[in-house]
């Protein structure tokens, strides 16, 4: 059922997670700033976050545009001044030219397999083009998610106060205890991980700018966002390698030197994250080994996609804690019978 309804439930789950994170901010605006109506407090918070996002884009997009333009000029200049003698021996160049000269497109298209493949692909081109209009459906999903977010933020105090009334009476106390523990773990984890990700993104951006990597600010912030999920910053390594090649083309530095500087930035920032930031900010929030963290991310990601990976660690932590308390250690302190 979850697999069948995944597309419909995903906007609600995302909106509920955002509402859970934004509810304390809305409470602060409503009660500390003495805003009479909750709906007005929700509007103020959403407009504030939209303004901050617009300001960040206003400040970052021009810098990113200049970096992209500089990178494009560098790549164009690199290929214009490309010297094949530096990379290929005369024998290799001769083989490449012979292959290219002997390549006959008309004879290639005469093969039955190629013709059949083209016949099979050609009808699908129209569907691919039509599929590009799916962005309209995505806009509708975003709009529905925004409506979910607004309604959930307005009703969040009632949801928080009355959710236990839907639990059977004999399980109500245990459900409240479990919800309280999950709430503490989720709050501690999300606050700590968000702060770690923000600091790591800034450190990567500074490091990339120091070594002169194209799009260093943007790439650093992207890695910071990926760092919201532990170990996902590794996905930023391949684009960083490509940017190092672009930097080598722009500056004329050896490729190995640019890759070495990029690796040095990763090593320094990762060391600071593991040795300083995570212990100081996160403390013992998870208390899980790296292998257990990867297993948790894989299992929850397979079950619930990106949302599962985001909530994987706090839920796994509370699950392990309850397993140890109620299953593994049950009866451990019972008195031993006399021999």
C-alpha cells in the first residue's frame, strides 16, 4: 500500500517534516512576539524564510554566474589550444585518425540492428518531449505540499495535544513515552546535523575559493546540503574532480596538483568535522558506528526514499535504545536462584 500511495503520501510526509521543524519558530512568533492569530504567525514565518531564500539567491547567483562563465571560457580556451602531442604518441594519433577516417556513417546505419534500434527509439522521442511537460504536474505537487505545510502549521498545537486520544487506552502511556523520546532525539539530531552541515558547507566553500576552484562557493554549499545526510557529501567528489580539470585548463597547472589541492580540502574539512564539529555539536546523539549508520541509511532509504534517509538515524537510535532496554536487558537484574 505504501509503495502504491508513495507519490501521494510523499508531499504530506515532506510537509509534515517541515512543519515539525518550523513549529517552534511559529510558536516563538505567536507567543513571544504576541501575534494574536496563529495563521498570521504562520504567514510571517513563511514570508521570512522566503525572503531569506530570495536574499541568498540574490547574493549567490551573480557570483555563481561569473564562475560558470569563467569556467566556460577556460574550457573553450583549453580546447582551442589543445596540443595532442602532449597526450598521444604519433602512433596513437595515427590510429585515431585512421579510425575516424574509416568511420562511414551511411554504412553504419545500414546494419539491421542499428536500423531496428532507431525504429524503436524514434517513436519514443515524442513521448520524451511530451514528458518534459511533467514540470506542470511537479508544480501542482509543490503547491499541494505548500497547502499541507500551512494547514499543518496552523493545526500543529491541536495535533500535538490530541494525537494520543487516537491510541487505545492501555497503550496510551507507553505511546506518550515513546513519542517524547522520539521528539527529544529528533530535535537534538536535526538541530545538531543542520548546524554541522552549515559549518561544513561554509568551510568547503572557503577551501575551494582558496585553491581557486571554479564554482567553489556553489560547490561548497552543495556539499553542505548533502551533509544533512551523513556520508552523502561523498557524492560531491565526482563534480569536484571535473571542476579541477576545468581549473587545470584555465590556469595551466598540472592536473595532479589541482586534484591534490582538492583532496587536501576534503581531508582537512572532513577531519575538522569528525574530530571537532561532530563531537562538540552532536555529542552522543546517535552513538552508532559508521557501519551501523550506513546500514540504517540503506534500510530506511529503501523503505521511504529520501525522507527515510533523513529520519533514519534518530529513529534507529531510539529503536536500538528501546531494544536494549525492553528486550536485550530484560530480566538482567533478576535475582539468581541459590545453588
